[in-house]
C-alpha cells in the first residue's frame, strides 16, 4: 500500500510548524538580577539620559553634555562617552575639547571655558 501526500497538505503542515516555532521565539525574556545590579542599566541614571543635542559639533554649553562613561584600555589609552559618542583625550570637536580624562572624571573646555565632570553623582564605597 502506497500513500501519496497531496502537496497542499504538505505545505499546510510546514506552515503550522513554522507558526509554532515563531510563536515560541517571540516570548519575552525577563532579566532576573537575583538582587544584583542590572548590568544593562547605566550607573549615571536613566533620568539623565536625555538627548540634548544631535551631535557633539552642536554643543555650545555644559548643559548640552551627558557624561555616560569613561574607559581605560590597554596601554592606558582613555576614552570618554559623551552624548553617545566616544572622544579621546586631547580631541576637539566643534566648540568642545577634551583636556584630560581620569578614572572617574573628565576636564573639558567649551569655547575656552573649563569644566570638570565626575562620572559618579555621589560617594561610592562603604
């Protein structure tokens, strides 16, 4: 006895299997921190993450700057993340110049006015 599958029945079966796989893949993943800090949430704070200006070239005052991070790489090379963009020590973009980058702060100038920004908003440690 030989059974022939109708091609339309075969396609319907494949379609059902595909829909089942897609519905399982779309289930939302919820991160369980087990009481620890979520590594995907910024240390600076979500409320400070506003987009003040579109690019670093548009910065004209200290209020336009959002300090998001400082990184020190191999060989002591330092970068700072401002408004979602990276800059190196000594780099100038528009009115903004990065004068110095340390472990927890940066010194910058905007139109020759000098400012120091700290990465942490309060005391750390305990």
